């Protein structure tokens, strides 16, 4: 597991210097529930992050998520970020640094009928967030929350944080009425599946498989939890206990594996 302890003071300073424009909008706590028809028509502006470049599992998952969004007609634009120089050299791919990720999320600005989707997969560190190996930083829940407020406002928003200790993203301040949040593990538990013989981490594989059959993100969450628990029992590892948060305004938000109307 990558240790981020030497860089935590820098992260705290970065958060303190964020501009006032990143402050939480005053109406974020009282979002009116979206109608089923409105939710069914949502197409996502997506930011997909492979935060660690030491293994191909993370970029593989980002590739597969992009394909599923496009296949279901559920995206109006994808920004991809990677920690692998050869991938960054591809057209349209940016470096998975903290500045670039927060900028991409803050610039999403969904229009009518659009929502936001952030999928970030990497190693994780306790109480710090997902690691960004290229720049030795971490994507903290607090920084991501501010970027989402700036870039997505009250629009329907989905965040998938896949990594060890990622349950911190399913808590305040990230948990909001307009957000669905799925995470790979409890705040105090590791996830698994980063070996060289894996195509995806176990959580990412279960997530991607579940998107193809589930009608809503809540169904995705249930299917992923069962899939991960089954694999953990088979491998006799400590349960990671994936966490989720479903805001009341988006409780019935459709999963992107189903074709958009």
C-alpha cells in the first residue's frame, strides 16, 4: 500500500488555499427530488480517473467504464485521466494529478438533462483518499466535494471511489441529496485484486459486470456487494464491506448499462 503520510501537510495547505468559489452552495442541503422521467433521461458528463500507474488494472477499468457509458448512450462527454505516461500521450488523456482532476470535475457544468459521473480507481490510504502516484498526492473527499459543488451544483451526480479505505467518500461532506456514491471498502478496510494477474480489481470487475444488468444504481450497489462478498469468501480474505450513499433526490437514478431513451 502506498504511504501518503509525508504529503498530508501539503494536502491540508492546498485545501486551505482553495478559492471562496469552492464553498458549498447554500441550497445544497435542500435539493428537490427529481421526477422518474427526468432521471431516466439523464446523460452524464464523466470524469474517469486511473490514479495509479504501477499496474494496468486501473486504466483497464477506466477503459471499460468509458465503453459502457458510450454503449448505453449515457454520456455527453468523457474526460479521462491516467498515471501512465504512455496513456497520457494518447489524444484527449490528461495527467491524473490533483490539480487536473479537480479542474476537470469543476469544469463539468452539466446542462439540462445532464448529470455528472466521477469514477476514480486507485490504491488508497487511511483518512487521506485515493492515491495519485504520478504526483504523490491524494484525492481527498473534501477537495472532491468542493469541486463537485463548483462543477455540478445540484445536478444528479454519481461518484464511484474504488480503492482501499474508500468508505470515507460515502460520508459527509460528500454525501448529499443529489448524489449517489459507491465505494469499494469501509473507511477502515482494504479492498483487493491489484495483483499482476488481474485484469481489474475485484471491486471494479464486480461493478462493471453489474452495470450490464441492473436498472438503477441502487441495484448496482446491491449486486456489487454480493459479488465482492462471494469472491472474498472464496479467497478467504477479510471482508472489505463496500459502502454506498443514496441521496433522496436521486434514489431511483438509472444505471448507465441500460440504454438511454
